[in-house]
């Protein structure tokens, strides 16, 4: 037969036993989660930096905007080039801004004749035809991308990991 104080002691023991069991279970689950998480590699999946954008003949003469890739493909006859549409200020997409009349401007010590520019709608940065900023907060030029032809199917390949000079052209 249990006395009142023995019953209270048993109750305390049972309560403490449950707390201990709960703490063990929590620790076990925490360890288990850490172990399972370690089996999954910590990889950040980014879109590829080199991709096909289509057959050269699919591009119209002049400026072609590829929204899904955030870049322009420029076709001048048989010559192709590509410039980023991502503003170098905070990354908004710049807009192609044709000029009413071609104008000659001095850029970086040399004269270029431009027929269009790129304007950023977010904070008003303006870029020359060669991508150099001349107004607004953009700190640097829009990068030009390397272009190649895929040997297997003749598609135009843009390599956004490789910046090239604004004079870079691929002739097809
Ligand atoms: S993001 Fe283009 S000017 Fe700010």
C-alpha cells in the first residue's frame, strides 16, 4: 500500500521520466535531421551561362530583344553581336531607345555614330549604343557577350560568362 508521500514521489518520478524521454526524443530527431541534411549536397542551382538562342536566320535585321535571357541580339547583315539588357545599377531591364537621327558622339576618346541607345526605366540611367553609361546612377557599361555557332546545329550560342569588347562581332 502506498502512503501519500510515496504516491507524490512516484508522480514526480514519472513526470521527470517523461521530460527526460521527451528531451532524448528531441535530441534524437535533431541529430537525425542533421544527418539526413548532410546527405543532400549544398548546391545552388543557377541557370546555365552558355545557351542557344536560335538559328541566326531567325533574327531580324537590327535589335532583337530576348526577354527570357535578358539580352539583345544585334544583327547587322551577316554580323551578330549581343549586349546585356541588365542595367548595371540595380539590375532592371533596359529598353532599346532608337534615336530620331543618327548622332556622332565621343565615347572613351573615340567617336561613334549611334542610331540607338539603351535607357533604364527604373532610375533613369542612359547608355550609349556601345553600352557605356552617360547619364544616371549606372556605374559601368552594359556588358557585351561572346557569341559562337553551335557546331552540331548551327544555332547561335551566347556565353554570358565571357565579356567581350563592344566591337566584337561574329560573322555568319
Ligand atoms: S536599375 Fe537602372 S538606373 Fe537603377
